[in-house]
């Protein structure tokens, strides 16, 4: 749990699986940070990776889901 409450940050609530909660607690313990800090770091890292690999377009007005395409397999005769 957070060491102190931050009045400047809005409160969010999420439904997480038991496995995710266990991982979150492990990371928070190992990093010496609050669970909220771990979530912030995790999202920041994922966001940067999406930018790095071109899956996230900022300010281009595009839709990121358009980058994820599934090729149709050709039917064999």
C-alpha cells in the first residue's frame, strides 16, 4: 500500500486477477515502491515500447489498432 496519500492524484479502481495482484505485490516489495508507483512505471514502460515500435501514433490522428493486422492465409486446393 502507498506510504502516504497523495491529494494531487485522482483515485482509480481496477479489477485485477489474483495472479496480477500477486505480481503487483511482488514488484512493489522488490522495488521498495507503492503498488500505485509500480502501476505507473509499468504503464510508462509499455507506452514507451508502443511508441518505439510504431504501434502508437501521437498527434497523427491515426488509430493504433490499424497497425495490428492479420494476414489472410491463402486457401490450399
